[in-house]
C-alpha cells in the first residue's frame, strides 16, 4: 500500500483504531440552545463514512452559559442533552469510525463585549484561575475562582465525562489548549495563583490532573482519555515546548491515554512566530509537527499532530519519520469527507484538498453563523446537497469555466447529464488570478481538482463563447450562465489615461507597470496586488477609503498580509479617496486633506461588476436557465461554488 503507515491500526489506551487519521474537534455553530441538530448529525455521519479512524466531535461545554465560548456550541451539563449526543455517537460509529467528544469550558475566553453588552455568558462575568484578561480578547477582567469553585468545576468535568460514556462515545477528549479554562490553569501567563492550584508546573497541572484522576475513578482505567495541549503559546512568559514536554509527562503519569498537540492562545494572532491553532494558506504545511515530534520523545503514549497537513503524502512522511503517531486532518475532512478512503485507494487526484482559505473559521468565530466550506458546499448541508442521479438526463450547456461553472459542470455530470462547458479563455476564471499573489499557491489545489474531475467525467469543453445563436441552433435542455464579472471602473477625472490599469491586468501580466505604483482600493484584491507588485521591486502606495486595509478577509490572513505589507515598505493610506488621476500620479483626499501621490502607474482594485449581457440575451430564449456566480451578483468564492453546485442539483 502506498500509504502504509497512515493505514496501520493504532491504539489509544485499549481503543483500537483502524488507521492513524483523526478528525480533531472544530467548532461548527450547528448546535442550537446547546442541543444537537439534524444538521450536526448529518455532518458527522458523512465524515464517519469517509474512512477516518477517529472523529473527536467539537466542544461540549461542561458549565453553561458561563463556559460558552461560541454562540452556538453544544452543552453537556444536563441529562437533557444526552439524546442528541447519542445520535452523533451512533451516526459516526455506524459509518465505521471510532468517536470521542471534546469537553471544554471557555474560562476567561467566554466573554465577548459588543456595544457595551457582555455576550455569550449572558451577563455573567467569566471565571478564570486569576483575574487577568485575555491578551487578545481581553474585553473583560474575569473573576478569580475560589478553591471550592475549582473543585466543583472538576466535578462538572467528571459529570460531563460520565455523560460522554453514557451517550455511547468510545472515549473523551479534554481541551487543555488555546487558552480556554484548563489551558489557563496550565499557563503562567494566566495562572498567577499562590495556592495549590498555582505556582510551579505541578500546581498549575493540578486542575487537569485532578479531572483525569476523578474521571478514571468513575469510568475506569479502560475508558480512553485524550488531552489536547499547547506545544507553545508564542507569548513571552507563556508555555514553551520544554514546558509542554513536562506537561505531557505529567499527563501520562496521571493516566492520559493520548496527547494531541496544538498551539497558540487564540485564532487570529498569527503574527510571524506567534502560533495559530488554524493556519491559513499563507503559512507552511505541517508547520507545527515539530511540537509533536518533541513531545513524542518523552512519552510512551500516542501523540497526535495537526494543523495544515494537507495531502496523504505529507501525513505518511510524518509517520515514517517517527514525528507523530496520529495525524489530525480537520479542515481537510470538511473539504472532503472521503479524504481517508480516497487516500487508501490511492486516488489522491480525486481528493478535494483544503486550500486553507479560512472561510470555515471566519464564519464560526467572526461572522457567528453556521460553518461552511468554500470548496465543498455540502459541508453542513449534507441532506440538502446530496448528489443523486437525475430523473431524466439532460443536455446542459454551461457558459463560463470559473469556479461556479466548473462546479456546475462537475455536479451535473455526476448526476448523469451530458455537459458542454464553454470557456473563451482558460479554465478557472478568477482562480487563475487569485493564486498569483504571495502565499496563495494552494488555490491551485482546488482548480486542479476541478480540472481533473472534468477530465474524469468526460465533460466536453469548448474554448469559445457561448452565444444565443449556438443555444438556438443546438437546443440544449438547460443553460447555466456563469460568465463572472469584470473590473469596476469608476467615474473619475483622468480614469481614461494610459497609465491606468486594473489589478486583473497586472496579475495576468497583460501590462507592465512603472516603478512607482498607486493601487486604488485596499480590499483583499488591492492589498494582495500591492504585495505582488512590491515583490517585483515596485514602490507601492495603497489608497483605501475605509479606515482599515483588507477588511473583507479573515482576521488571521489579514493580520499576516498587513504585517507583510508594512515590512515590505508598502505605504497604506486609509480614509483616503482618489479625486483625480494625472499623467504624474493621483490627487487624493486623505483624512480631509488634499495630497498628491506621484505614480507612473495607477492600478484599479475597486471591485467588480457582473457580466450581464449574455444573461439578458438567454433570458429571451425558451430554455431552462440558471444564473450563478459573479454574473448573478459579485461576491466571494464560497458563493460561486455553492451556486454552481445547487444549480446542478435543480436540473
């Protein structure tokens, strides 16, 4: 077998896993009022069927609402939550995987302030080992727990653990990373107690060790416990890898059966050497494997690594090198639940690899809505997005080979329709531009997947424009128009000058810019185009009307991009509006003061507008018509892919 190590059996305590692939816990926002929903059951069932060895289901809160850290998390502090938890456990196990549940308490990370209102905890002040606010989400100073309260929280974890077993889970996981409550006890940055629960490492370990001891007393030594810890925190005075090694040894002595290595204090502070629990595409694959490798040297129980391990070969190499015992594939299984089965069958070309775009994380933590995947519309919509054979196969013409058109073609063909895809340039549309700026290479993974699927499915591709005349002549049963958008060109004095180009032209290398460039528009496209230009040796200024750069990006990717722009010397003018373009540069209103910025070239990155001409023409014909992607409304990659997918389901 090509990936022999990856598909070796493995044990966590006495729990036997069919292989070494684990889905680590990832919040989804699918729960409602703490209860499991049908959507959650469908989501985990799909991944249980995909060949994974173990799924660690997302956080269940042991003390609500004060322990809540997302707006739609699961609860486990009452027996009334058991029926839903049983459904998830059974759904995963019926697919052939083993299943654990992650227990958590937000501690001081439970507080969120918005418009002066304390959210999530419903007015209660969050609790913590010490009255110290979180360094990033530090809106609220938490209340320091008394010893009696700590002991009661230990018991709440134990009662939750009993419910985990009663619900039919094969084991439990304790979340002791990412600066949630248990992690706050472990870290000297957040635990400055002087009593038995603070001080040296033994004192800071006491809360977690007591939980493990009490759980083992209740459930027996055979019931497996995984503990997720930080390998490093990245803040001065915080947990280091040497500390993590001592923590792991202490946990093994206490009876833990597996150590899961993660890192960081919070998602969204991934600035240079600061670790982030969920790495964006800008950061290297497998960037935290070294943490697991270091811990593995000092313990005999299995050690798991995770965070941006993308391909089966990367996972196999980690195991071959002896750097970990288990491989955490989180977002990879969101993007493709059948990642393990396809890897085992040596069908890597058919895996829809995670591109690290962070849209799933952004939706949950920043937008506070249900998790979705940019490249797998079925994630979280399994029932709605089930691909079934068409009742009556049709001849389907698709105009446009961008992400919406590609996905529409793929799903239509799977359903049995005869698909003709018309693309006047090259397949991929804006994906061909999006992968060009620094740190965006992984977008090619999705484009390559779509191309391979079209080839595998035998889809006919015609490299020409679909016209109304072709539709009238060939008489297809349905037409899907996905011809995208074009750059928005504003009404601005001097806009017609020869030194004015678009960001798309720059990224396509259709134009050559001068040495001094002004980029009008500081959203994601403008900021990344500026970064691309400065790496080519250009002197770049961004002019953005809002008070921040790249506000349309997720927090982690944005921080990394802005930091890089600053280090590369890009000048970023915010609250600035272009008033006139001249042969020598741009006149701007910058914070109510007129300024002139010298420039050889002005690059427009002010958004896009739908291509509607073909849409209006096809509307006049007697044909089943669907309009998807940017030609319907200019948005982002997830919208285009989902619309293409769902249009194919309607055929």
